C-alpha cells in the first residue's frame, strides 16, 4: 500500500458504508417495530412503544407452530443436503471419473431453474404420482434446492486444495478412514459449515416452492406470514424475526471470534 | 504419483459418493421436469378434474406466448435492470471487502448475510413500511420538497415510491444482491496478491491495472453472480405482488395463476418451459458476449 | 496453495480466460440438455408412492376429533389471538362435547384451495385432512356439483332449523343438506376520508379520475365485475356474458389508464390503514372490524352491492363427520352464533342472533342495530348474488379477468 490514502479508496469505503445502510434499512424497521403496539391489525405503521410483544413472543400460537415446522424442515433439509452435496463435491473435486462433466452439469441445472418452475414441476410430479402433499414433500423439495448450493459452495472452497496430502498420509500407513478423518475432513470442514449455514437460510426462507407442495396440513413460517399478511401482521412476527436475526448474528460472532483466536495463536 | 494407494484413483468410490445426491436430482428434478413437459403437451378434458391426456398439443406453447408476451418481456427487463444494479452495487462492495477490509474482512462478509436471516417476506413488508405514502422515505423527500425531482429522474412515479415498477426493481435488487456479492468476492479473494503487485508495476494507473488484471480474473464471479441473481429475479413474483401495481405483473405470477386460478396445468407447464428456454438462450448469449470481451481485453 | 504462482501476466490472464470459458460451457447447456436426458433417466425409477400420515377414512363417523380449515380472522379469539383460549367458541365447544378441535386459518383463496388441495386430493378419491372447509358460495356449488362432499348428518344438527330461510332454496343444494353457511356479507366500497376529502356514494366514484392510481379492486371476479355491472346499469345476477364482458372492458380500460392501482385480496385493509390508497372495493365485515379511530368508511353503492356467503362443507370421506355435525349444531345455536358475529361482524345466517345480541346489551346490542350486520329491507333489496356461470363460461370469464388483473 502506498502511504497517500487515495481519494478513490475513500469513495469505495463510503459506497460500502452506503450499501450496508441500505442492506440493513428494513432490518432496522423490523427491530424497531418489534417494540410497537399497533393501532390496527397491521404492525406496519408506528403507534407507540411497548415491551409487551417481547414479553409474549409466542403469544400467536399459529406463528409459533409454523416457525417450529420451518425449523424442523430446515434442520432435516440442511443436514441431508449438506451430506449429499458435500459427498458430491468431494467426488467432483477430488476424482477424475467418467461422466463427471454430466454430473457437474446436472448439479448446476437446479440453480438455473426459476423457483416457480421448480415448484410447479414438483407439484405436477407429486400430483401425477398420487403422492400426498405435506411435510415429506416439503423436505424433499428443500433438500433438492439446497443440494446444488451445497455442492457448488463446497466445490468452490476446496478448489485448488493439494489432495496429495492424502496420498502422503496413506503412504505413511494411514488407513483410508483415518486419512479421511484426519486429513480430508478438516480440509473441507469450513466449506461444509458455510454450505450448511447457507442451506439452512435458504430453506427457512423459501416461500414459492413450498407453497406449491405443502398441501393442506403443513404450514411453514413464510407461508403463515404470506397467508396472514392480508388480514393481520402481529408484532410477534417482528419479534420472532428479530430473535432469529440475533441468534444468527451471535453464531457468526462466535465463529468470527474463534477465527481471530486461531489466527492469533501461531499455527 | 502415488500408485495404488491414491484415494483419487478409485474406480467405484466417486460413483458411491455422488450416488445419493444424483439419485435425488434425478428423481426430484429431472423426472418432474419430464412430467412437466408431458403436461405441457397435454390437454385437460375437464378443467376441474385432476386428470389430463397427452395429446401432443403444441398449441399450448403458442397460446402461452401470445397471451403472456408482455409479462415475459417485463420479467426479463426487470430482472435485467435488477441484475445490473446488483453488479453496480455489489462489485465495489465485494472489492472493498476482499482488498481493503483488512482484519474486518470476515465481519463485513458475515454482515452481508445477516439481513438474509430475516424472512424475505418480512423484509419486503418492511420495505412497504419504508416506501409507503406515509412512510419515512417519502416523508424526507416531502420535507425537502424533492418529490418533483425524484419524479423527474424516475425514482418515484406520481410522487409515490410504493406500488411502482421502481419499487419492484428495487425489491428484486435488494433481495438478490447477496447472491451477486458472494461469488464476486470469492473470485476476487482468489487473486494472488503477487499478481496484483506485478500489475501495479506493469501498468501506469491503478485503473489500467484493475481493467487488465482484476476485472478479467473476477469475471467468472460476475458471471456466476449474474446467473444466481437474474434467474431467480426473473422468476420471482412476490416483489411484484407486494411492491408493484397492476401493471408490474411478472411471469411467475402468471404461471401460478394458470396453475392455481384457472386450473390450466398444460398452459402453465408450457409457459414454464418457454420461460426456461428463453433463460437458456439468454445465458448462452451472455456467456458468449462475456467470453469475447475477455478475448479483446 | 500452489496455484497461479506464475507472475507472467499474459499467461495468467490467458489461463483465467480459458478457465472461465470452460465454466461458461458447462453451465450454459441448461434446460435443453435436461430435456434430452430425462427420458433415459426416467426409466431408471418407478413410481414413488408414499402414503403420508393422512387421516384414515374408515367409517368417517369419528366424534373425538375435528379439523377445520377456515379463512383468517373469521372466528372469535382472545386478545392474544388464541382461538381456543377460555371463553372462546372453540374452547366452549371442546368443553361441552369433548371433541378436540384443530382449527387452521389456511383457507386463503377459493381457487388456490381448489387447485392445491381439493382437486389433487378429492379429485383422486383420497381424503382431506380437514373435516370442514369453508369456501365461498360459488366454489361450494362447484364442489357439490363435482360430488366431492358428504351429506350432512342432519340428525346431529337439530339447530339446522335456525338457518335463515333464503339459504334453503339454492338451486345447487335445495334444503341445504350438504352445506351450512358460515357467514354472509356484502361487497361495497370503502374509503379513507382523509385521502378522499369527502364521502363516496356510487361505484362509479372509484372511476373518478380524481383518485387516479389511488384505488384498488378485488381479485375476486364476482365482486369486482358485479359492482362494475351495477355501475353500468346491468344486472349481475343475470350472468349475461355480454354484460359481463362490457364490465370487463370498463375495468380493463381503467387499469390501462392507471386508474386502478392494484387488484387485491384482503390486503386492501393494510393499504387503507396505512393511507397508501384512497378508496377500494371492500367486504363489509372487514371494515366493520377495523379500529374506528382510523376513520375508514364503508357503504353499499347507491346502484347496489354484491351479496355473498361462505359455507361449511364436509369433504367426501371425512373422518369425523359426527364431530363436524356437532360443530355445525353448536355454531347454529343463536347464543354461540352471536358471539362469533360480535367478533367477525359479518352477516350471520343464523336466526335469532339479533335477539341474542340485544339480550347481551352494551356493545353487542349496538351491533344489532348495525345495518352492515343486520341489513334493513331497503339495503337487502339493493344486494344481489352474482349469477351462476356454466363451467366453460366461468373458465373463459376467469381467464379474461386474470389477464386484466395482471
């Protein structure tokens, strides 16, 4: 770096700051409105400050139930997608095999498919095969759209790794399983963790695909909000959203802190 | 070369690893696409009953095109503008985080993801509050008497933010910008610092060094980001529904209406395929343009 | 790690270019390729039937449990939004009958419920999770016509006698043996006086250029087209296709001119509350439920208003038909019906509700005098039900309307 701090760099910094403000503008609104006591049924225009919503975050049983459903779906989908996708990424980035190009191609396809098309195609499949819509179909769909994200994220992270480390371990007499545990897995772990987090976020946020295949018994949190937002938006929605946000930030802070500590101690 | 013992030379291992995932993709992605295609060529003898017959009715496609041309054009226009905005907004940010953020890099990167842990619907509803007639954004403009200015430059329509095409494009940009920032960041982060040093030595201005080195190396990120932004944005209809007006309907809502309002599965399926076909062609053309630009760089 | 240590710029750029182009190619094939591949892959997998935890339809005479799918904000609840808190209709029903109720507010839209739920499930001869669902009259007529409902167990419903007489002679189910109305209502116009500056009288006021871009209409075909037909001087109950199309023309033009901002479901409520619109087509009970401090007004247009009702149906093969019948009997008790009316403020189809409200006194008695809940004869005379359309006409009109609503 040169010592004169260039003007350009400051503009870039200001721009970044502006973008972050824009990114967080609606989040600030959500947090503020979690302390609002709405005049009507919609917690969308400011009335007066209250702590009441926070005292009773689960007052709206429907929303709580939908949130639990969403968390369950996200947990299963995230776990399965991370395992399946991680294995696929491992295969495509570490091995040369026939049909690899085709696998990569099929892996990318879901990402290039608009949600509405994926939702309607799954709807027609389950429909044509007489599968009843519900929790299972929702989980199936969520695993599907998370899968490609996971595989490609992990692939991107491990691209350029020196896989000969594995060979070295094997040469030193390590068993394949031990090699995987002590060499391979630590290498891919950060990618896996990032992919898992991403797929959890994708799953818990999906509305379009889910709404097509949820059937009449399963309601996820986004569905509940979308359905209800026509007749009411209770402050509990804002409270739950704020709480989820807080949990996410905390997890991230813990992660960041651990990285800092790891970097601080000499390797 | 490590001989027999190399994990990378297995014959069956890779197939075992991809097995479960591939099975999933085939069963729940390729097969449904196939079913959808069959339905796109079918007829429903009775619209209210769930049965359909494969009659190779290609007219489903032409019907859908002639009926939904405006929405098709609109979807791609909005998604295109939103994607360009995402690049303009996201690239500098990704650049800053990758090269200028120093020890705050991880933090800044994490912060990009944070808003996306609140539900997409809740964020969009919050935008409704911000942009509404009695909301803060318009309040500031009114206090500064700037509404006529923003009207003139196209930021508002008839003195309103909400329920305008601008709001829809803004919403799309907002909701998908993270998918632009992250791939660009990944491609920038991978650039070898020694390469950048060499570039600075070789080229007279930082701008030239950026143009000749950093930009070409980050193009794969821009390309991936464009796909991840443009495609979902073109297929989205929640933003149009919540932030737009009657003239901002996008293709997603038409497909869903055909399915869910008119019980017309064949035409809905046909429209889905038309939509995907256009995206495919668009992506090919885009890849071509980006590829040739790189050649001339 | 070891990649790209070559400081030679040209080589690096060349490498990057090749790399990215290769990646372009792998990603570029997309849809077309998928189609070509699908047939071969398809043979690899058979049908993947899964029977989920759906209700078992043996007998269908269950009387221990009951599952109801209803619209949002359509039954009394406590301040916390709990439907089964002590003192609510559902809690009392559970206490008196020992039947455990699962009450879901998942009925959002007649067509969506039909296509997402009814058609895929009932149309395939399977059973719904819900024992009672509550579509609007025209959808109920369609579902009854398709024979996707059960006859009500009238022996369990002595209060069937409390059903208002005008519901007994509907062409699609004379005697109301397959459905029992939940609530009725009127469709009229609502406005925010702070934005309009005065009161509206006619449906054509919504077409006044003064309110350009500040008006919303309903996505419900029969309400929007019906009211416009009144404004045109034609009769919405006749279901005359020419008249319907003329009204659709008028709506289409207003949409193109930017007069109509949006077509909405209940979400017009929020736009009215937040001041984003000046006036709209609205449902009577929605406005009656609003906080009076907001000052939103509602009227049946002078030309006339649309009348409608939502009605309880028991889907074919429902597991708990006895419980369903007991529920209907319970909510057709005037006292219980009055409690629901007090909360939802639509028009009750149950005889004796007005008297029950008057007997309660206070706020409840005031409701008994509310012409939107108990319309006087003059108002009733101005209300009409949209005429019945044949299936083909319905689809044609609906798809034209969908094109207009964007």
